[in-house]
């Protein structure tokens, strides 16, 4: 019984999601000022997961293999990121 409980605890510990870093205090989402958000992204160079966590309250960060619809948007609600040469860090992007 003791071995089963320890095994179950090990499985739970290994399957716990890894949390991304906390949102930086110096950032405020502002879709009305997309240039400030792009400058902030270029300065911080987050990963896709970090950018999605940090920008979740104001915009959707579209991943490289994610399919999106083609409707016309004027509210800067989606960010299509540009990556560095390693394709790991976001260095800018375009809002649509």
C-alpha cells in the first residue's frame, strides 16, 4: 500500500504543469498603443508561452502552427509574432 501511494504521488508530481514566469510589473496591456507593446516585446524577448501568459488579458498571441480566420479586425486583438534566428524568442510582430 505504501509503495502504491508513493508511486501515485510521484506520478502527480511529474505531471504537474510547469508554470511560466510571472507577469512583469512594468507592463500594461494597451491595444490602443500597439507600438508600445511591440517595443516592450522587443526589449523582453519572451518565449511564445511567456508572451501568451503576459498578454492573455488584452490580446491573443498566434503561434507558428496555429490556424486563424481571415476576418478584418481593427482592434489589435491578435499578435502575429516575429521570432529571432533560433525561433525561440519573440522580437516583435504585427497586430491584426
